[in-house]
C-alpha cells in the first residue's frame, strides 16, 4: 500500500485539502505544502501496518470504501493509505 502523510491534527483542515491531495498525490519522498500543511509521500507500507495501527487506542481509523482508502489519524498526523497500482489492477 502507498502511504501519504499529512502533518496536521486539524480534522477540518485535513478534510478541506483531502480531495486536492487525492487528485495529485505526492510521489515517494516528495514533500508538498498545501494550505500551510506539509504533505509527503511516505512510500510503501505493508498491509499488516494498518492492522497493527488499528489495535492501538490512540489511533482513529477511517475508511473510504469507494476508493478503497484507509485513513489513520494519530498524534499530529493523518496517514492516507491507498492500494498500490498492482493491488488496484
């Protein structure tokens, strides 16, 4: 899975820029600033990563079923986990 890190704890701001991030996600190791928020391509994470994070009480897990996207929120960061190109094909 491809992971994108969004460095904000403000859910409203995250929601405002989410579609913009999804339309033009950063490449691996690329960093962008959107409306003052740093967004970076964190690369690939194993499928088990989401399962490990899901059991932690401080992690909020959200799903966007339409695009098969999982969003993790913990601390001051949101992580958008997308299926890799091979997985979605």
